[in-house]
C-alpha cells in the first residue's frame, strides 16, 4: 500500500445491517490487511459482530450513532432525520474531514446521493454526479455510467460522464486511453435523442484526452465493445437491472436442467468446474460496488441486498479508488471541460441540437 488508508463504513446500511456488513469487512480485511476501517452505527450491534473477528476489530474504530437511514426513506426525509446524526451522514462526513479517504454504504441510494452532494459538493466543471458501476463482459469488465443518479442529462453532462468514466477506467484497468462509447439505439449518426447526438459531436470535435469510439448499441455492452459505456441514469439503471435479472434467469434454467435426470446430474458432475466458473461470472456480488463520481470525495454504493462477499467486493472497489487518488485524476481531466466552455461550447451545443 502506497500510503496508509482508512475506509469509512456505514455499518447500518443495507437490508441486513451489521450482520452482513461486518462479515464483509472481515473478508476485505484479509485482502487488505494494511487498511483501517472507521465503522459508524449502533455500537452494541457492531461490536457484537466484531467479537467474532478479533483481527478486524483490531483494525477498526467504531463510532456510535443513534440514527440509521431506512431503505424506504425518501432523500428529503433522510436529510431531515439523519442530518449529522446518522451512520450514513457520519461516514460521508469523515471523508470531508479527512478522517477517511473514502466511504462505503449499502444503504438507501437516494439518501446516500443526497447526503453526499450536500456534504462533499460537486467538483468544478461538473453539473451533476453520476453513479458508475462495473459490468461483466465477454472481454472482462466495462465501466457504465450513469446507472441511476441523473435522469435526463443534457448533452454537456453526458460529455462530463465520458470524462469521469475514462478516468475511472484508467485506474481500474490500467489502460492509457480507455475507449468510450455512447449508448444509443443504433450506430448511425442520425439516430438517438438530440442530447445524445449533440454529445457525440462534442466528443468527436473536442480535444479531451479520451478515445471516443462513437455510438454503441445494447448488445455491445455484453460484448465489451468499449471500456466505458456512457448513458443517462434511467437507461443505465434499467440495463444493469436487466443484466442482473438475466443472470438469475440463466442460473435458474441451469439448475433446473441439471436436476432433470440422472444423465444431466452426471453431466453436471463432469462439468462442475465450468459451471462454477459460470456461476461466479454471473454473480452480481462479484461485481458489486458503484462509485458516485463528480463529487469532492469518494463514495461507493453497495447493493442493499448484497451478501458478505458482495460487501467485500464493494470495499475492494473503495480501496482501489482511494489508493489511486481518483478525485485528483478526474479533476485533471475535467480541466479540459473548462477550456471547452471558454471556447463557446454552449453556443456550439445549441447549434448541434438544432440540426
């Protein structure tokens, strides 16, 4: 580890709270023994779980909070009820105060985003944050954003997503210039919404430090045609949830087929290694952990229903982005957007939309 890292954890987040969050942190601690954890939540519940894992307890500091945010709370309700006193708020605020380099929560997505924006604010040259997630593909993994934070973004915001996604892919995959594609209903230039077409032209004509592939279609996501898939939050969220549902459907069909007869059971035994590999590739917990991008701090969102392995996966992502100083890398790339604005990009954008 290049430097000492402390990761803040919302210990009460998710469908199961400390009973799953702490075992997940234990797995992450084994993988990252030099990382310390700052865990916020009900001290009694958290320490009950920590007693089962002394090594994690030694690497953790527990901060008691009286309030936990429900998965059903509206963002406005969460802000009123949990402002400054909830485990979620305190975990995010620890990043702002410099007590932790990044925070992870499996809690209410809307509340987490609302609190993160209030506490950390958006970065210069960013209008709205985006939720970036890892998507399994035939080539490995791709970054997709937005996956649910911003509905109906303008073309300029899609360009911002492209810049942030490219910086994230650099950190995750180690590529010098990851490829970026705009999700569309076809590859032809005349197809798509006005905002998507305008964003594509802005990316083609800009001097941004990215490799813009152009338009991609839905089937390109699984193919891994590009390293970064850029779309709006509504479409991205539907795509992610559809992929997860399809994975569960395939797993269900496989289980059903493997138990139909003695021959199918025998075939399963002979191909068990291949089936286990497929199961692991399709497991959403393996790819768990979405990053809120565009904020002055690093916040990772875990699936609310994640198991311990899923929590550990989200913490792996948290450690990776914190180790890489991702905020600084994004800020450097975003400086180019400021240059575009100075060149009168707003007038150019209006011209593109009108054609």
